[in-house]
C-alpha cells in the first residue's frame, strides 16, 4: 500500500490529539490500493475509473485537514474571541473613565476602588468606578481565556487537557483568595 | 538631558503626594501614554511584555515609586499579551496546548513572586531588577539563529505557516521538564518584578525544547497574560495599581502592541535585538543606582 504524504500528516496529528477519530469518509467498497493512493493515476486503469465514478473528489477528501487541525482552529477561535472582546471592553471602559475625568476637569483617582465599590461608583457616574472596572476587565481577560479553554477541551472530550487547564485555573483562584492576605 | 529629567521629576511630583496643577498632570499623562506606545510596539515585536523597558523608564526619568511602576507594568504586560496573542493566535503561530501545560508552572511561579513583591523592600526589587536585566542582556546573545532545524518529535507536534517564507513548518517538543522549570522561574520573576518573563522562557523553548523561534515567541507571549493576571490580582488587592499611572500606560501599550504585532512578524529579529540590548545596558546601570540610592 502506497503511503502518501498527507496520510503521514494524519498519523502525526492523531498522535498529538489522543481520542481516535475517523479520517474523512472514504467509500468502504473501494479496493485497498485505491484507498491509500493519493493520485488515482498510479492505480490500475479499471480501479482508477472506479474512483472517478464512485468518489470523484477523493483527492480532496484525502488531503482535507483532519479533525486534529480542525480542533486546533476551534480552540484558537474561542481564545481569539475572548481576547478581542476583553480588550475592546476594557479599552472602552478606560477611555470612558478618562473622558469623564476630563469633562469633570479633575485628575484621576490615586487608588483603584475596592471590588464592592466598583458598581456603586459606576452608578454614581464616578470616573474611578469606570477606570477600576476597565483595569479589572483587562486582568480578567486571561482568566476568562483559561475558562474558555476548559470549555473547549470539555467539548472536545480531551480530558487530559481539561485537567491541565483546570489546574492552571485553580492556581489563579488560589492567588485571588490568598492575595487578600 | 539633565534639565529634561529635572523637568519630568517636577511634573511627576503628584505621584509622591506633592502639589501639582491640572496642566502638569495632563502633560505627564500624555508622556506616560507616548512612552507606553513605544514600549508596547517594541515589546510585542520581541515577544516580551515590555516591562523590562517600562519599569526603568517609569522609575528613572519619571521618578515613580517602583511598586507603582510594577503595578502599571503588570497591567500593560497583560494588555500586550492579550493584544499580540490575539493576532498570533489568529495566524495560528501560538502552540495553544503547550502553553496550557507550561502555564501550570508559570502561574505557580507568579503566585509566589507576587506575594514576595508585596512583602519585600522596594530597594531589593530594584537590585533584583538590575540582576535580571544583566541576565537578559547575556541571554539575548545566546538567542538562536532564525532558522535552526526543527522536526516533529511525537510530543505535542504542531505546525504553523512561516510569515517570511509562507511555508508550513512542522515541529514537536523536546525536554518538557526543562521547559517547565524555566516557566516556573519566568513566572516567579514576572510576579516579583511586573515584567512578562518571556526573555527567560523563549531561549529555553527555542534552544532546549527545540521549538522554532517564532513559535516560541508567539507561545511565550500568549502565556504571559495568564501569568501576569495571577500576580495582578495580588497587586490589585494590595493597592499597587495607581490609575493615574496604570491607565495611560495600559492604553499606550495596547495601541503600541496592536501596531507591533502586525509589523513584528516581518521585521528581522537581529536589528531589533541590538537596539534592545543597548537600551538594557543603560537601564541595568540605572537600576543599580536606584537600589543603592533607594529611589
């Protein structure tokens, strides 16, 4: 059986992502040599014509990225979305806080508001509430990114990475709790 | 030069609880923003949070207390990492799974470092900072050449498209325990000094773990946000975050990082490295002076 280069790519990818999965569906009744063959021209004339007849897009089917790559993209897409939204929101809050400060014609506050003070201050239209929330959203963005990754790994049923990412989250939680001390 | 420094010191007097006018205050905010814009751009191009440049600039010419500078720096380090990370992840250059594994070590290091930073005398922080700068200058000379051989190893194999050649680069990871060790140290220094710690991880990830330099930079940069957030929550609860310094710095760095991450993939690292090293030598001397003087 001829092993073409895209198939090697599949095997390497499978090794990286533990759960076994099927490669793109290939019509099962094809002869063995055709299933493994990358370019149909190499097979016997009879088999080659059968390929064209049964699965005209076999080359594309074999060469499409496998699910390992697909999962990498899904995970990246979630991470990307969290980072972009977090950044946009925190920037907007900080700019709003600075703008409000300038409108009121005074300097920014010296210290950040305590967690319980943030929302009352925003309700009272105080710049320090907006500025603190902007900073907190910025700090929270990587934490949310970790939570998003845990969710993505659960969805993929990649339990090893659910564990690894949860451990990272746990360390961050401990830091939030003990950091008060 | 000296008069400029004196002028800046006069302007930033408000951070040290002295009187100031609203005009002075606005000028300082704009200066902080511009410095941060520059640092953010340079930092994201090198895969370094920019803190190694930012803290000496804030504590030296602007005379801002080091703990306030660390607080502002950690916030902008998160901003840089998130902004550049979003771009790199979009390009598929960050090794997301590997970053999760190494983040276990970096967050633990950052937690320990953050707690230490809260307790320690500021002069010690300046001294340790000078030491880290010396290591950074030394370690940049050991940085690998652009195109060293990489290959799949069967451990965490992945691939990305090189922005210079457009070719797909496939690689795997070696010596994971060494990577974990370096990551813990990087996280520790990051939590202690408010820098990203990329400069400690990247050489190990590239030389010892056998990653391509660009992938190592992208992955390290991506991890830095999670690391920095771990110590930032400690700083927040201990009042290291001064909005007057942290806000313009964070906004400037965000702007700079947006620009830097977009041009960064295309600029040759050699020239950047030399500029960076020159600056660091000056800063190392400055931080030693600050440790002795107690500024």
